[in-house]
C-alpha cells in the first residue's frame, strides 16, 4: 500500500536551498559545540567537490576501484513475468557489495582536502562501517567506528571485516545500544576532536550539508542510468525508478537526475516490517511525524511526547526511524510515491529474483523489487529498479525461509 493520500502535491523545487532545506525539511539542528565542524563543511564542500583534481581522483576511483559504471541489466524473465520492461541498476556489483562505497570514497577525498587525517563513523548493521573502513585502508587514514553493543553481537562478520581493514570498533553502550546510540557517540567524538577528524555519515541524513553532499556522491547512479538507457532504448528517461529507502542514499542517487523530470515516476519502498499497524515496522512516511533527528528536520517515528520509536525490519539497512529530508520533501510534495513492504513480501521478492535471474539481492533491495507487483506498468513502459546491494550478507536470514 502507499501513503499517497497524505500528499499535497504543491512544491515543485527539489534542490536543496542555501540553508540546507528541501521545502520544510532539512537544516542543521546541532549543538553549539558542533558549529565549527559543520560550518567548515558547509563553506567548503561544494567548492572542493567541483575542483578538477577532486573530480579526476573521484572518477578514477569509481572506475578502477569500485568497478563503475555498474551495468544496467535488462531482466528478461522478470520483465516477462510483470509484462513490462524491467532494468536492474546493478549497485550490488560495486566493490564491497553495495552502493555505500560511492559515498565513502567521495567523503574521504573531501576529508583529505580539508586536512583531516582521522575518520569517525557510525554504523548499524555494519555495512557503512565496512565501506568507511575500506576507504580508510585505501587512503591510510585512522578509522574509528561506533556501533551499538547489541549490533556488535548481531553483526559479527561485519565487525570482523572492519577489524581486518584496520578500523577500531567502539561499542555504544547507552540507550537501546543500537544505531541511534552509535550516532550520538560518533557525534560526541567529533565534538571532542574537531580539528583533525572528519565524520563520514552513511546516508542522506544529518545536518546540512550532509544530505546534499551524500546525494551528490550517489548521484552517479542516475547519471549512469540516463546514459545507459539512452544507449539501450534511445530514451534517457524511464517511466519509473524504484528504490528502497532506509535513510535514503541509494534512492537519492537513483532519483537525482530525474527529480525535475516530472514524466519519471519516483517510487520509494520503505520497510513495513511485520505490517504498519503491527507495532513492529520502519515505515516512516506511514507512521512518522515531523521532528528533528540527528541534526535535521524530517519525518520520524516518535511517541506523543517526541521520543524516538525503535524501528523494526528484517533488513538491517532499512531499520531506521526516520528518512532523509529530501525524501520527506518528495513525500510531502507528492513527487515520490511511498510503499510499505512487509518482511514476508521482501523475502518473496528476493527468492523470485534469484530464481528468475540468478541474482541474490540484499533484502533491502528486495523491498524495492517487491513494488513491481503493485505497479501495473504497461508493456511499452520502462521500469528501473535500483539493486542497492547483494544478498550474501543476508543468507542466514534467507535460509530460514528455504
Ligand atoms: C545501507 C543499505 C541500504 C539503506 O541505506 P540507504 O541510505 O537508504 O540507501 C539499502 N540497501 C543496501 C544494500 C544497504 O547496504
């Protein structure tokens, strides 16, 4: 089901403004102590990103280290099943197995140009921690990753990867001992180490300029989709782009160059968990209200008195109580349509893709695939699904359903 009924459909501008807002959402709601760090970034990020030597190094690493451009694959049997033309954007083939590395490469190059030689990051399931530890090893920078104590127990393989890559994994022992607590600890660490440390945030969340910065680094996804579609079909624009939304970075990257192309329908898949009315869900646009979390105003799941509600999803990457401010605005304006996909539906879609195409998707990405059955796309239409990551990390979960 969708949360379309709440759409107002008025705003038509989707770029961030100078203060870091997308419509009503965004900004930089941060403690006084963080102002110097965040302001340094705000004042420098665009100028650095646009420098020729930055772009040269970034593009070179995307090509030769990450393996870009990732294929845009015409999924023949999946297309037959849904009686339309389905292309998969294969972010699962990126080095480290997901799109997250596009962002961590961009941010570490930025950190170096700001003269920072230490990196701090937060991680939930460990995917962003691994992507950060990877680029720190690549660049020889010190890396500290905060991770909830409970997540450290649940995600042992990723903890091992981070350690092998040379990162120090520090347990967050406060609160629920999960992602939001790790984020709080990482922010505290940054406050105490403002001069030599850059904080690499893993999605289009956090205070301005993070949402815009991360979206720009991930926008390579839709840049490639456009040129690959043109080559394959003679048209740059698909009819639909579908992506899953945790914080929203792979969706932001897949949507970016289509935001102002109003003939392209943008579709976001949120984690419905056990169902939106089950009390065990992470479907933010269905259950959330406006509020401030991790430095920006967005929509988040909260109690009557504003306490953050623990989200619940089978996929660790979608288990976040909010969405980035760009997505809050896309939802509020009606530019994007949001679906809540249950755990069961995502597993079904994961098995379906595996059987029809020989591709095991991350369970996060399987949420996006699950939207295909609701779409009713026409036989002459083109649908792009962003396959954000591969499913190797999820085998233990899939096995329970075999
Ligand atoms: C982390 C992750 C996500 C969710 O993060 P976004 O910022 O919403 O993209 C989705 N898919 C995979 C494979 C991930 O690792």
